[in-house]
C-alpha cells in the first residue's frame, strides 16, 4: 500500500507540477506549492507550516518539545495559519499549537540530479514575546533567488516559551529548546528539499540574533550549523536574559490564582498554569508586562519572560553565565557575521515627547541608567556610575535637554554595546566579520531625523532581506523604490548568501561590492568593520567613543563575573 501511495504521489508530481509538489517525511506526506519569484521567471517550492514538534498543549505545556506524531493522508503545507501566542499583540492566528516551520527551496532533488544547496535557517526577533515566521512577515523570495534553501520557524514566546521557576519543576528556555528541535529537524530532513545539512547557517535579528548567540554557547546545539549571522543583538544583550524569572512566574500564577503566594511551591505554580486556559495565561502575561517601569525597562534590563540559566540536567540548554562562556572561548568556533544598524535606538524613539519624559526620569534617578549586569549593590556607587553614564552622552547637560543623547543611550544599552563586546571577545577564537548598516533608504521605513543621532534604526536591514507584507510596511513592488535602495538590497543579499555558501562574505572581488575584501576582527588589528552605506567602506572601531566610555565605566564600577554586557 505504501509503495502504491508513493507511486501515486510521484505520478501526481509529474501530472500537476504546475500547482503543487509532494514530499514524504518520516511523519507523513506533505503538499507544498510552486511559487514564482517576482520580476523573475524563476520558480521555487514553498512548504509552509510543517509540524516539527508535537503541539505543546495539555500536559506538554511548559515542557520541552516532543516528537511530532505521524499523520495519515497528505498534509497541506501551502499556507500559514498559526502563530504562537504574542504579548502586546492579538491575532486570530494565535494558538498554543504553533510549532511549525517553513521550507523554501529553488530546487528539489531528482533522480538525475541531487540538489546540494546551502541552507539558511532564520530565527525571528520580537524580544522573545512577539513575532512569527509567516510568509507575510518573512517572504523568502529575495534569498531563494540566490540559490539557497531558506527555513523559517515559529517558537514558543513569552510566558509559554520562557516561564521558569528556576528549579527542576519548570526549568525554562522552552522557546530556545523549540529552536533546537527545529535545527535537529533540519539536519534530518533538509536533504529532501535540496539542502545540504552540512552547510547550515543560522541567522536572526534582534531576539533572533540573541537566540543564535545562545545556540553558539549551548553544547546542545553544537554541530547543527557551520556559520552564524547575528543582526543587531548578541547573547550578551541584556534584554534577552531574565535574572528574576522565578518571581515573575509566581506573580503570573498569583494573578490567575490568588491563593498563590511567596510561600507556595513551584509545583503549585505549575498546577495553576496548567489548569488555566491559554487565553487566561496570555491575558495575565500582558498584565504583568504592562507593569514595566522606567527603572526596569525590558528592552534595557531584560524581558520578563526570557532565557534563563538552568540547573544542571539532561535537558538543560544553558547552565553558565553567557559572558563567561564567550570570554573563556567555549562558544562554538564557527565563522560569524555580526553587526549593528547605525542608530538602533531611533526606532524606539519616534515619540520625542515620550523620550524627553523618560530621560527626565533618568536625570532625577541616575541609578536607573546603570545596567543590572554591572552587579553594583551600593546605591551611592550606582549613582556615581549613573553620573558617568549621563556625562558620556550629554556632557554637563541633562539628558532630557539633548534628544540625540537619549537616543544614543537607548541604542547602546539595548543593542550596540553588547554586539561590539561579543565580537571583541569571540574574535580571539573564530573568524568574526563586523558590520554597521548605515544606508538610510526609503526601503528601511524609518524617517525620524534627530540632530546628533544617526539615521538607521533597529530592524531596518530586514526590509532589504525579506519580502514583507504587513499593515506597516510592504515591499512587494520594488519598482517604487529608488535605484540606490535596490543596489543596497543587492549588496546585502549578496554578502549574506556569499557567507552561507563559502563562510566568507567577500570570497572574490565583485564590482557590485566595489571590489572590497572584508577583513575579520582580530585582537590586535584596530577592529575593522564594513560600513554598509551608499558607498561600502572598511573602517575601524565601531562606535568608538561610546563603547570605550562604557568599557571604562565597567572597569571602574562593574563587579565580575558578568552574565550580559
């Protein structure tokens, strides 16, 4: 019977190849669609919403991912209908049953030719509390056009993915463990889609880049990739780590069940969370996040539901401080592209009135400027460190009086500083290519101009890499963008896919790339980086004034060992 079914599927492939395509996995047969690359006669094959793990519902809620059950018949994987529960965003697509991935390939293996394409696995951002891998959010056409297989994936977010009692009851990091499970799925199955499992590059932006960093330092992920690209975050980024996860777990449970107190047990918390509906949990988590305060801002000091350091166990993903792992050279020694946009914080500062009010709070409470990862206990020392931080950005003036100062502080605190530090540490052990994306184009979709601040904000580079269709941005019709934008896009796509193919972003001289050779960062070579603007240029020491200022502040006030930076 099975042979007859496979023969029938092969027959269908031949007869209706203009509408759909079938692939047999161990868990069952899937049906994908045949799509076209815009402004191009090339076709590609899209498989959307392939289950890579069992639905994490019922008793599997807050548990590590489990193997997906086999299905009978043919599973339709031609569209995206499900996303994981989001915080600060609601959608009819939200569901606990969300562990799906998408595979997009320009070439399927055939009897006469075995495809052997590099694979790029993308992990989406969103602060570990929102985001998805739908085609609308991350259309792969621009990348697939350059002969790579692209994989995008959902993973559990917020309370569902990162609740932790910081013990053996709910260890945490299930969102990262979902990603790990997906990477293992890729190793097992990607050859069926024309991909080479030994040529996998993992890449991501923001929390996705932070996630990539976690896979670089987790022994569980070793061997599942050969290169990494991190856009605008690293594993040292403060937003991507929660030191007080237990207190947030208890708070969340107490809002659902008022009998939960500090005297309750972790099992009491888990029982409450298992008995609640997904909607109750989601609503409660949004209430908890809504209590964010200026002196505990999630983007600066850690999202309330985020990765944690676990106790040692067979299933633990992370058991040591991230900074120490990287510093000791214990991160995976694979080639890395990592970088920043020229002014990450400007995307978060479009409301300058709100920014001024926030900075006035900091001016009146300098302790709040100080990163928690500096481990300073004394309020007097925190105030002294806070004064140094304010001087770094606004000199003798108040932060509230200098809009650019507040923006630059937000840039460095949330993303920039940790990215540069990761490169500085990791370059001693593997090839590290550092970039700054400075091209300010229409396609980037951020138009805030503040004197004294750079122009390119967080997430702008993604508009050049992905085909996006959302309420806020749409780049399906490239004809509406100026030629300069299309050149910037072509350059970025070429660099990223060169790396996926060769582990070198500039393996040969190209006119498109102005015949540059991008040097790696070395401990003693003036920290070269590629400035990606209308003109490509190799420069030295990214954000040198503020970064060197922060290094001095950490030396004078910080208490090691650090977890983030």
